[in-house]
C-alpha cells in the first residue's frame, strides 16, 4: 500500500531531478563550448544558443544510458534514496561550479545513488556487474582514450596541413570548429540528459507510478528541456578553466579535441555507458595540447581537475548518505 504522502514525495523527487538536470546544463556548458569560445570560433552568446539546441536534440536520440541509471546500478524501492542521491549530486555540482573545477555531473549522480542506497539498505543493493562494466571501466578508459586519440588526431592534422599557412589554417579550422562544437554539444545531450531521464524513471518506478524502467516520452522531453535551459545560462567559471587555463588552444586544437571527445561520448551513449563528458573533453584537450610540447599543458591545473575526478564519487556519495538520513524521518522510507 502506498503511503498517503506518496504524491508529494514523488513531486519533490521529480523536482530535484529537474534542478539537477538544469545545474548539469550550466555546469557542463564548458564541455561543449569552452574551446570554441577560447579560439574565437564562436562568440559566447552564439555558442551558448547553439549548444543549448544541440543538447536538446542529442537528448532525444536514445535511452540506453537512462536504462542503465534507472535499473543497472542499484536495487532500491525507496524514493528517499533517489532524493538523497540527487541532493548529494546537486551539492557537489554547485561546489565545484563555484570553485571553477570541471568535475563530473555524471559521477556525482552515480556516487549519490551508491551512497544513499548503501546507507539505506547496505552494500548488497549495489549491482556490481553494472557498476564495473558501465561505470568503472569507462571511468578509467574514456579519459585515456580521449588523451591518446586526441594526441593522434592532432599529429595527423599537423602532418596533413604541414605546408599550410598558419593564418589560412586558423581560418579553416575556426569554421570547422563550429561543426565540432555542435557535435560535442549533441553528444553531451545524448549522454548527460539521459542520466536525469533514468533517475526520474527510477523515482516513478519506486513510487509505483510505472512498471517499466524505460523512460516515458514526457520524461524524455522534460529532461531534454531542463538541460538545454541550464546550458543556455552558461557556466563561465568552468569555461575559463577549460578554455584558457589548461592549455593555450588554436582552432585546430579545439577541432581535434571536440571531435575526439564527441565521438567517444556518443559511442558510450550507444552502449548505455554514463561516461563523464568532463573527463573526456579535459583529457582530449590535454592530448592535443601535448603534441607541441608537454610543458604546453599547465599540469598544475590538470592535477586539480584529476583530483576532483577522484573525489567526485565518494564525496557525492557521502553527501547523499547524509541527505538520506536527514530526509528519512521527514519523508519516510
């Protein structure tokens, strides 16, 4: 039998999901547009509008990642677990946004789910096959692929265009970077918006409002809209870190980094892997920047980014666990 306040609890959880999605949008705007803004391929206002539209379209392209989030990582029947997970992810996202650190919204949400479910019902709720195959393996492999492929693509482009005049090369790749930035935003939507679709579907499932872990159409549209609106707001603190503080970028570097990252992310979306767009684009930027000389990358800034990567899942998980303990007396189990 459903509790009397089930509708209120569900509305609270869905509201938190929309807030998380919106924050994810402005927190991760830098993933899509920082390089194109820093190389002056796009004016900031045009880049944000383009990114918002491409995010929305990308969010409508599949549900494999959503299914992973809703049913592939934890076993829970508690809406309060979902609420705690969202609060943990929201707090971590806001903190890292304020500090200008490009951390992973994806891993914040996953860490929140793991932390809240563990404190609620124990570690036995964790689905280790899904966690290892869909989270831990991509967590390690996707940044490595971003660095290696970004480096290789940059070397290829420099060799193909080695006789080109630098001004001509900059003009050509500045135009091409408009396409690569749109591709990056599209792939971001295809992966990140689906995480919110999955968490909303999990909330509906635990409330008994649906019997399927596949997101309904209205959830898909709502999640796509929320992340697009967040993207339209922009996240200028992180844009400065991604676009200027890690490595000085020319248009060809931006094109190589965005094309590399977008391809990896879209491939992960196809296989239902909730990867970190932040991890992939950051490592791709480092990879393309290393082709000139290793000292071109500001490794101190890169080290702080990597530290945030390592801390995200345990920090968001711990915060979510505390949030669950606070919410449980208020909202029930």
